[in-house]
C-alpha cells in the first residue's frame, strides 16, 4: 500500500506536472488568503494584509522550488530537461552533430566488432560447467627437442590411474573418417575419446547415451554424433539414435547425440583440428597400451578436484611423470641415458584455455589496442569540436550562471550533450558492427581460436555500453575544465568577446592534436611494418614451386584396402591414369603437403658420428611427387618407382638435414632410422640416396625444416595427390576427379585446390591482421587530419580581427601564410616527434610478428613522418586560403 | 525561535505529533504549532510546506483535497499508519536525546 502510494505520487509528479503545479499554487494561495483574512480581522487594510501575508512566505519562487525538490524526482526532471536542451542545441548545429556522430559511430562500431572477436577467442568462458576447473595436461621430452607433446597411451593410463589431483581425466585425438551409408560418401571430422572425457567436460547427450568404459576397452563399434551433424544427416537427433553408419567402411551404431552447443575439440586447438562430427571410443590396442616413448598423440584434459589448485596439480603431475621413467625396462632406460644427454620426461598442467589460445593472443591484443587507439583519436577530435563550440557558447553559459544556474548544472549539461552524441554514435556503431562482423570473419584466419563461436552477444552489449558511457568522459574532459574555470562574469561584460581564448584552453586543444598525431604515427608505423613483413613473406621462396599444380586429399578406408598390395595397386593405377590426362606433366602423392601439418619424429644414425638424435619431418612419397613439386635436386637421385617395391629402403633428405648429419662429408650413403637408438627399436635402416633443396615450414619462418622423404609404408593410407599441369590446373580438376571415381566410386575427395592457393592461405593470419591494421591506420590518419584541420580553421576564425589588423598595418599575405603554416607544423611536428619516440619503444612488442623486417625498419620510419607532414600541410591549406582572403575592412568592422 | 534553530528533524516530529491529534491544512497547522508552543515556535510557510511535501513523499502523511464551507479547495493532511509508527519511534528518540541534553545542560 505504502509503496503503491509513493509510486503513485512520483508518477504523478512526473507525468501530470501541470496538475501538481496547480495544486501547489492553490495550496499556497489558500495560505495567503487565510493570512490576509486574519490580518484584516485584526484591523489591517486589505492591501496591508496582502503584503504582510506575502512577506511571511519569504519568497514565493523559492518556496515553490523547495516544494518541488521535496518531490524526489528532481534529478529525473533535470535530466529530462537537460536531454531536451541537448537535443535542441545539437539540432541547431547539424554539421557539427553529424561529423561527431559519424566519427563516434565508426570508432565504436569497429571497436565492438574487434572486441567480439578478441573476447570470444581469449576471454569468454567455455561452454562447459565449471570450466575454470578444466586443465590441459601435456608431457614432454625436452632432451629430444619436444618440450610439449600430447600423451602417449601408456603414460596417460599411468597418470590417469595414479593422480590424486583430478576428479576425472580424459584423452582424445581428432582423426578424419570416410563416412558412408548416409547419402554421398564424404569425409567427416572425428574424434577418438576415452569414455571418461564426457564426464570431464560435464556435458550429457540430448538423446541416447555416451559410451562406457567397457565399450571403450572392448573396442565396441559405437558412435556418438554431434548435434549439428545429426541434424544435417538425419533431420532430428531422435531419428539418428539406433541407426548404423559406416566410418572407413566399418559399421558403427549411433548410441547418442550431443547438444547443438557441444563443439569439441575447441576450434584452434594446438594438437587437434576443430570440432568433430563423430565421437568414437579411443579403443587402444594392447600394443598401444604398452609402447613407450612413441605415439604422443592423445591430448589430455582433466577436471581439478574442488580443493586442488593448478600449481598443486602441476607439481603432482611432474612427480608422477618421473615415476614413468623409473618404470621403464632397464635396457631402454640405459639406452636413453646413454644416447640422450639429460633424458627426462616432463609434464605441464595449464588452464584448458591455453590449449587453443597459444600464439593467437598477442596479435589479437594488438588489434584490440589498435582499435582502442583509433577510438582515442576520434575522442580527441570530438573533444576539440566540443571545445570550440563551448567557446562560442561561453556567453550563454555566463548568462545562465548569472540567472542562477549552478556550476554542477552546467557540467551536467555538457556531459548530457556528450552522452547524447555518444549514445547515438553507439547505436549506429552497433548496427555497423552487425554489418561488419560477418565481413571480418570471412577474412579471418582459419586457425583463429573459437572462430566458429564468434557472434554479437550480451557481453558485447555490455562492452558497447561501457565505451559509450566512457567516451563522453574523455571528450568532455577539456570542455568541462573550461566550464569550471571560465570567468563567466568577464564574459558577460563583453570583454571576452574578442580577447584571445585563454592560454589554458589553447594548450588543451593543441595537446589533443599533438596526441592524435603521435598515436596516428604509432598506428601507421605498425601497419607499415606489418605490410613490409607481409610483402617479404609473400616474396619468400618456399623451396618448391606452387604454380600450375593442383592437390587433392584422398584417404583409403582401412577395411577395403588392407594389404600393401591393394594400396599400392590403387595408387599406381591412379597415378598412371592421371599422368595420361593431356596437360598433366607429373603426378605423385605425398603424405603431408609442404605447408601442411607434419609429424615430428626423431631419427638416429647408424654410426653415432653425431651424438644427438635429430627431430625431422618424415614424409612419404609416391610417383613423381618430388619432381611435381619441383624440389631442386642437389646431389644423388630422387626416389624412383623401384624404391617402392621390395625392401630397398631409400630416403631423400633435405639440404640442411644433410649438413646436420654430415657436417663435413657427404651424406649420401649414410644410414639412419626412425626412433631413438634403443633396444627394441624395430625400424629398418634407411639409406640416403639423394639430397634436395630446403623447404620452409611456414613462409614466415626462416629455419628450414629437416625433411626426410621415403617410399610409403603400408599403413599410410591418407595421401595428397600432387598434379603438375602445363596450364591452369583447375581446368584439369574434373578430369582428375573423374579418374578417381573410375577406380573407386566410393572414395571421397577432399580439399581439391591449387597449391598456390594453399601457399597463400598459409599467410591468412598475417594478411588478416595486416589489412585490419592498414584500415585502422587509415582511419587514424583521417581522424587526425580532421583534428588538425578543425583546430586550424577554428584558430583562423578566432584571429580574423588580428589578421585584419595585420593586413591593415601592412603585413603581406606571405607573412600570414607563414603564421598559419608555422602553427600547423609546430603542432604536427611535435606530434610526429612524440610518435616517433613512442613507436621506437612500442614496435618491439610486435617484433615476433615480423618476418624479415626490423621493428625499426628505416623505410617505414621515413615514410610515416613524410605522410603525416604531407597530410598536415594539406589540412592547413583551407585555413590558409581563408586567412589570405581576410578583408581588413570587414574584419575590423566586426570589432 | 526560528525553525533553523530547531534540532535537525524536529520539525517533522512536531508536524507528525500535531497531525496525530487531527487532520488539518497547512495554515491551521502553522497556527496550531505557534499556539501549542505558546508562541515560542513560529514556523513560516517557507519551511512548513517543503517539510509537509517531504513527509507526504515519504508516505508518513497523506493529503486530500476538500472543499471548505467558503467553497475553497483546501489540502488536508492526515497521518498514515506508517506515520504513526514513525511518530512513535521518533518520540522515543526525542525522549532519549532531550534527556541526554538536559542531563548535561541542566545538572541537578
């Protein structure tokens, strides 16, 4: 009841103001009447009585104001009137308003879009219950050059059984499968998981169930589908359960479907490809469970017990992993300690997030900082525009002060105007972000963490609200100080009219322009450095020739191609047919594309001439793959067809590897094998028959890969076709596809694309951030130009009389021009010098992102100031033109 | 004595106390105050009306418009239930406060 009454009163005061005011009027009149009546009764004349009554009020208006204050909605009323006033004044200066809103909308929009990307990639909580307790555990063999590796099955099983830190542990790896039995055969992303992984993540299926430990251990053919995949393939999750699908031509029964939101592994994970469509039991064989120091393929995730910290878990795991080495067979341990100095296993436990953030963090934070700087430059623009407006309104403010407006009231007025501007800018900015985000994502690099989850969400709205509220504080700061410090009385007397603006105010405005120039300098420098680095990377020689070559991925399902002969015959026939296509120069197949991911293996030499083992990339080839890639042969010979038959174990190695294993002599004829040189290593010895030129692992990486090419093993069933053609390779794509279908119509073909496209895509992350920074730097340059042009124009307008006097006293136009340009260069010059100093210090932060370019690249550090000086010169032209055209008579007459 | 000389919040207490006896309009209230305090307390409309409006907003008193015998619209204030509670608690406070002050200022 009471609440209702109070609300009713407030509501009435707000929306039925005239009635409330009338009531107040009536009440006071009633009092006056009664006072007067009483006075008349005690003998006063009516006039006298009236006067006495009025005196007792001690000021009618003051009384009314105080009664209004008592209503408790004063602040709201004031805000509303401030708002109305702000909108009215802003509408009176449309050019100013539109400029400011456009600048703010742009800045807020870009900030919002970039924030959405960075926030999802780096900060947003993962969609798992109590995700902060999820950790990623890795092991590593630093002595062999592998500080961080996924787990091998026996090591995982050991720590899973013996740890006391984790409530649950799980392991998984992604693997691609041929899916058939539902529509067209195609390749799907799959993940092999331990049954416990679903419990670790804490997500249950929407329909059906997940597999059990039993089913995992007994290699039962069961599969759980992702929600999205079940929807696409079967319509509804319910329809999927109980169905049978063929994975690599082995039948699996669908037992459950995960929720649509379940996307695992996280996009951008360091050892695994993105979210899987099918989840099948990991089903380690007995060999898998025993083989030590190999098969480091399974990523481990664990859930911390409630009272255990990451540090404690890390310490426990480091201890546990030592015990694994102690349990090795003595012979193996001995051999390791002999061959590998300081051999040891290590383990690291880190927050799950680090599994996929990795190298992406720094470039993303730099992007966020860059858009933040653009926003600051924009704010400085708006601040100066507000400032010059404020000066022209000083008389108005003075008048309002004289009429009784408090200082705080004026400050509120200024802030409200700022808020109205930034709110409209923010609203348009959000629309801009809605439009720009999909565009940005189209160009985003494939390995951006959680790329698939990025969207405009509530966190982004909070972010927009925060910057929309914070921005006016920035750009109103100067004007506010001015409002507080202004000598209103002087202004009103008229003395302030032609007097130069205060020193202080001039300083703040100039400082804003100087800051803009130095920040623009910084952004331009970073954009310049990234551009040069990208150009260098594009020009870099990858070590092979990518033109006129098409690639396609084919993977033979194990159940249909079991024996070596079946695999060999398929590939031989296929390559033969493709070679026969007119226009094909060479055709081959290779297990890993030059820019693709590779397996890191260690090799050991037969005669331990070099002590250490080497970490190499082991690549299997068929046909004329090396020739088709145009790898330059340096010594010896390439692999030949007869190397693929029988037991001739030949390898071709890359130049740097050759130098590494035979620093002085000739590497040809040396024998080496996969794995450390320990008892139980059953790998055959391989003879080096040829040396080819080095190949880069990434265009932006200067260290060449150590490569070893050998004829295929029988377990290698996934290969990339490499077809070199004489013309446009895409013209032959259909022909190649046709040949594959001729031989096995069920074989799906994945990723058929020209090799130069793959090469180009390998730079997508660099290209993405470089283009974005170029855009931001361009925007910064534009805003800074606007800033200095605005200030100069304003200044010239302020000094019209001065110029008139100067001209009247005989100054010629050249002197005036010198005045203006000197002012312009003083401002921009200071900004450039400051920006130069800031950039020298700041570019070190991006040195890891640069390829073949020094963070102090002289070209960039020369070009940027030149651009800025040119721009400043251009900005000064218009004000200069106006100053020169000053007519002394008119100028003086306005005095 | 001017209202500014009153102890902070005392005017509210006085108004609540008087309205507890009977509902009345502002002018009558100011006269009743003067009369009951034997002309010591003279609260002018400049203090009285804002105080009344504040009490009304707080929900301790409520107002209704009546038409008097002289056909004038008159705003009558009366105490609400919360107002009565408030009066009781403020009276307790006042007793404690005045007792404490008396004990210091008027030692026996």
